[in-house]
C-alpha cells in the first residue's frame, strides 16, 4: 500500500501516518524527519535546509527529490509500500512525483486529505510547541506555515481528486476517531479491512 497523508500543519498527518505504518507494516516516510536527519548530520545540505525550516518556508525541490525518492524506493523494497507524510507539497512536485512513480513503479494508491478549521490547527501547534519544545512552532511561523499551505499545498487536493485517489477525512475529532474514519475510507476502496485496529 502506498499512501500520501495530505494535511495542513497541525492536521495530524504525522500521528495518523505513524499509526497506519504500524498497522500495515509499511514504512512511514516523513519529509520533516528526513530533513531533520540531514540537518543532524551538519552537512552543507543540512545547513541549507535548516534555514528554510526556521523561516517556515518550503525546502527547494532539488534538495527534496533525491532524499525522498531514495527513501521511497528502499521502503517499497523492504516493506512493500510506504506512507508519505509532508511530500509532495506543491503542484510541480506532485506532477514530478507522478512521473517518477511511473518510472519506478511507485504510484500512489490513495491520498488521505485531513481537514480541520484554522483555529484548531493553531491551537494544536501551540500546544505541541509547549510540550515538545519545537522551536519552529512560534505564532508568527505558524501563521506563515498555514498561509504557505493554503497557497501552495491545498491545491493538491483538486489534483488528486481529479486523479480519483483523494479520500477526505475530518481531522477535527479525536485521533482514534480520525483513524477509524481513515480505515473506513480505505476499506471502501479495498485497501484495508475495517477490522484493522489502530493502536495508540
């Protein structure tokens, strides 16, 4: 199974991606975690990435594609699939990712589109900043990230809807309820059994 979790910052794509990776055995590929790992290596690429993340801007495509493509190929080979979290984020990225998917037999089966009102997203991100000490979750950066998502990433919903693989789920509910809704939507498409239990 090859899924993309499409959601604004604070929409729960990381939480749900992790849950479904555990439930299905496929790899959870978070672009944020891949990028932070590169930053941790203190390479020139990592230092460049750090600047973009600190401002809440999107990391340029040339820095992303090699990293994510290698991870997806490895995941598909080792686990039989993957759950992408945070990539692609723009229409050009989505179109290029589709071309690569055709070339490498890595096409997406479905896109889970998680939606929630902006005040809910802001509250979640501020709570996360307090609990986990995320330095990039300041009020100013949060507002900027949500604006960037609305302008550059939300249009992907129409792109994937037109391809017939978009599954929209209301994320303004508990994590368990969101997991159950995702499972039901995937079961409708024949990807998962509704008996799959999402663990905390």
